[in-house]
C-alpha cells in the first residue's frame, strides 16, 4: 500500500480544513494543549491512515514506543473486561495533552472541532461545545442547537457554518478515485493497534 498519493491527499485536506477553521475562527477554541477530543472516543481509522500513523510511530524513540505499547496493553484489558459495545478511551498517542504523532494523525483527528453535515443533512455540533469550547458562544444549551440570535447579538462577522467533512465523505470512493488511493479496511484505532502489536 503506497503512502505517496495518500500524503498528497492529506496535504490537500489540510489546506481545505485550515480554510474552514480560519473561516470559523470566531467560534473555535482549538489550541495546543486542548485535547478533550483525544480523551474520549473510539477513533475510526482506515488501513491507509493507520499505515501512515505507524510510519510516524516508527520515528519515535524506543522508550516512547514502549510507553505507547504499555498503554495499548492496558486498553486491551479494559476492552476485554468492559461491558460497553464500543469502548471509549483516551488515545494512547496523547502525552501531556499533546499528540506525539500530530503530523501523522488520522482524518477524524484533523476534522474534529468543526460543525459538519451528517448523511441525512442534519448538523452535528462538536461535543466540546457543551463543555464551553468550540461554538459554545453561539450554542443554545436548551435546544442544543446553534442560536441565530446569539450570532447576531455578538455581532460576529462570519455566521456559524457546518461543512461537508463527515469522515465517510472524506474517505469515500470519489476521493479514492480522485487521488488514486485505497483507504482499505476500517476499524477503531484500538483494534488496529491490538492487531499490529499482536496483543492478546
Ligand atoms: S475540538 Fe474541542 S476539544 Fe478538541 S482541541 Fe478543539 S476545542 Fe479542544
Ligand atoms: S492520533 Fe493524536 S490527534 Fe488523533 S486522537 Fe490520537 S492523540 Fe488525538
């Protein structure tokens, strides 16, 4: 599985996403050291995204690699004993609230924080809005929707917008065809890691 075309796609995606984040900057609080979105999730990864992540992993020093492997062993135990269908966990690549594989992170990691459209056309507000972060300044906490009134009241220049950045859309057949890539199988990040490191 060649990573070359995938890297080209990631460069394109980074540019596109940074335009969206810039457009929405009046509502965005993302900054280095804020990592709520890496602390409670199951993180879908396609095979090519995972291979790119592992490409970055191999560049880490051996002590860091071992620390990460130990975290994965613990998460696997948690998964085995959990009664939840989908275990939600802190990503093992998070250290002191920073991603040690930031440049190699997955697509879901890159889009998190923006509002996006679901398949049915409805709008998904990032969960951190309910923790006082992204879009909290225009959130109506009772209706759990974006408040037009608050947007006008604050006199923001750009209205709060959702974008077409759903994970399934960004990894669909059209993108595969357009960039000559194959995303391959999809699993949660933890499932990929358990398999990669042969954890029992
Ligand atoms: S998406 Fe939310 S939780 Fe994640 S870095 Fe941005 S503000 Fe923080
Ligand atoms: S890979 Fe990095 S950005 Fe993605 S969830 Fe893990 S720590 Fe967060």
